[in-house]
């Protein structure tokens, strides 16, 4: 079990989730991975720009129309991470 909780394994899962969401923000499990692993901690520094791009380009209306729970998951990730982007979104 400990091999699945190793820091490098968790980072690889988060990295994969970011890559998936860059290609398709309708991928529910990728949002769930970010919520489960990163929670309200800052995302890994080398993945920060990728997540920022996802959030900047996110069409929340499309998410809501496709599946309302996706919009909720995206809001959960955005609200937990926005504080770590300082003034980058202003």
C-alpha cells in the first residue's frame, strides 16, 4: 500500500490529471484526483502553470451543461488553488 502513497507516485498522478484536463476538461476522474491528492495545498511548482492555463481557459458553462457535477468539481479545484496564484488572475 505504501508504494501507492509515495510522494513521487502521487505527483505522477497529479501530473497526469493536469495533462488530461489540458486536453479534455470534461474528464471527471482527473478533477477528482486533484481534489483527493492536492486538496487545498499548493499544487507542485512545475505543474502550476498547467493548472493555471486550465483554469483560465475553463468554460464553466460547458462543464455545467455536460454534467453539473463537473462544474462543482472544477469550482472546488479553482477555489482551493486560486490563493496560490497571488495576483496572476487579476
